């Protein structure tokens, strides 16, 4: 009777479920991770986007100016990025004086040609802040025919190069391009 109750024993174990086939749990995990990544991106985007410059700042990034308003020998001061900028329409005498001093001893040596755009030598465009402490220099006050910073006595020539006084550098040149004979774009 023991023989009749005994069942045959097979040498193989029952087949295990195939590990390579995706299950329902794998699908749920993929959907949950995708939703978490999307939610993190949705939260992070406004934080990252607020680091961009504001629209009013971008509007100040560049400025166009009509040069026909500036007579020969005249200088105008305009605001660009909340900084004063000198636009000087230099006379032939001022240009000649600047070129004559190209090889004079200076703290920050620069030629007149490096301070102006080719073909537009009569136009000098510089930031109007003294490189010593940021004061605004006045024109036709210094001994070199250029600018004088009244606060500490820095003297600049007609190419806005430092010639005397505590300022360490020439007046800075902003990025600018001529859009024509009478228009300039600063920035």
C-alpha cells in the first residue's frame, strides 16, 4: 500500500518565474520615479529661472545713440547700465595731440589708435568714472587738454589715458560698434 500512495519524484524543481520579464511592480517603480523626477524639475525650474536678469536690466544692456547731436569739440554724458559714459567728438587738434603722446611715459600705456575705432578717430567713447575711486572727471581742466578728476587730481589726456595722479588705469572703454556714420550702439 505504501507503494500505491507514493508518487513519482522528478529530478527537476518547479520552474521559477522568468526574472527578465517585466512585472507589474517594475512598471509601478518606473512610473513613480518618472513622476518624482518631473515633480523635482517642476519645483526647481522657477528657482533656476529667477536667477536670470530682469527685463529692465536686459533693456539697459545696450544703448543706441545718435551722434549727429554732438558738435565738433563737444562732449555729452549719457547713462548706460546706470554708469555715466562720455561721448567726445574730438577736434583734429585733440586727435593730433593724442597721437603725438602715443610714446610718452604713462602708467597704463596705450596708443590713440587702440582707444578709438578705425575710421572713426574723431569719436572717443569711454566710461566716465575715474579708475581711482570712481569720481566723474571734468573735461578741459587738466594740463594735457583732457579730463581732470577733481577729487584726487588724476589727469587724463585727450585719449582718456592716465597721465598723472593716483588713478592706476586709463578710463575704461565700453564695448561699442558704429551702426553708421551717425549712430553708435554701446553694449
